[in-house]
C-alpha cells in the first residue's frame, strides 16, 4: 500500500471529532436561531470563535439579555484553559514556521488538543503542519457546517442524539487517557489528582477557572513524579 | 451590528490565549522541571475535562454520563481503537435512553 500523505492521515484522525461535533453544532445553530441570530451570524460565530461551550454560553447570555462586555468577559475566562493546552500543542510545533504556528493555534480546542498530544504519534508524520492542519480543519469543518445547518433550521437531530454525542466526546478523552495512564502510574496519578482538584474546586470556582487551576496544579505533580528521561 | 461586535469580541478573546504560546515559546530555553510540567499537561487537562463533566451531560441523570464513561474506560482497557471507544460510549447512552 502506498503511504498515506500526512494531511490525509490528519483528516482521518480528525474525523471522530468532526462526527462528534456535527450534531452538537446543529444544536448550537438552532439555539442561535432562538436567540434571534440569523443563520449566517451563528455560522460566523462558529467560523471565528470555534469554541463550543463558550458559544453555547454566549448565545444563552444573549437570550437572557446580558451585555456585550459581560458576554465577552465570560467567553475569555471560559476559554482561558486553551492557553495551557496551546503550550502543549506549541511544544510539538517548535520547528514549524512562525506563520503556521500562529495560524494552527487558532484551531486548538479541547478535542484537537487531546488528539494531537495523546493520539497518533507516528514519528515523522504526525508532528508536521500537514498532519495537524488535516486533523484540525476536519474538526473545524464539522463544527462550522453543523452550525450552518442548525441555523438554517435543520433541527432533525433529536436532543437524545446530542446527549449521546457529547458522551461520545468524553469517550474520546477517556480513550486517549487510559492507555498511557495504564503504562505509567505517574500519568495516572496526575490525571486522577486533576479530576479530584476539579471536582473540589467546582464548589468554589466557576467551571472555566476550576479546569485551568486543576490542570496547572495537577501537571505540577509531574515535576517530582516523572523521570528525567521525559 | 451589536451581534457582529460581540462575535468579534468573543473571537478576539478566544484566539489570544491560543496564540500567546505560539508567539513566545521558542524565545525561551526551558529548564527541565518546566519541560516535565509541559509533558504532564495533557494528562492533567484530560482528567479535569472528564471529571466531573461527564456526569453533567444530562443534568437530570448523572448515571447516564457515568455509564457512557465507564464503557469507554472498559473498551480502552481492551486497547480498542479510539473510534470504537467513542462508538461504544455513544451506543451505551442511546441504548439506555431507549430502555428508560
């Protein structure tokens, strides 16, 4: 068999994310319609923001009559976790031209970050701009096209399917986390501690901050736990 | 017009944190402890993303998300491909929704 081009390998890796995003994006497009956004305004938000949870929150706030500054500030805090994730992704992009790094960083989401750092790591293939672009753009296409469809009024996705697909994205996270956590007790401990931190901090902080703080703190456990070879 | 401005504002404050590491990371030579912290981020982030979020997928039925999550964990213990792990958790949830 002829070797698959890195870009198409990236597309294939990103396909599960796109399929997971698609029905959720349709639900987003429909919600945007309820908040009196035209179909292209909802799609524009997906094109320019590309951060699912914050888009749902933003549109819900519009519906409840929140002010612009309030919505934008909430979006900022909700998406601040991407700063930490971007550190890890950019660590893999060190040798890329600056323009590629700046451009591809736009497409960092919880899911693309998870797949890029813990998914396929074939030497010489996956840490290339082509692979990363293929993966990220596939996810992006799923999100944007779903939003457009939902905005046009294609509400043919029942809420049960959205719930199931959301669990599917959690399945993606779990499926990526379990194999390395089984091999290394250090990784397992870091992940477990982070779950505990996030659960406890959830009582006192809003979810955006709780995730950021848990990630920063639990990753610090790696400093004593991981060997020098890492 | 107000909506467009809100969208542009959301876009800006979302892109900035994503962009910052791309702009500054290669200017620094990181000490060993920082590299270990960096390597630990994916595991820490995924832990925080999974729990307790997976229980809140359906706020009325936390057990629904739990069941999907446990099936995903069991399937990934069997070293199945990530797509099958996802499919397993999705089918579990659909099946439970259908049965109750």
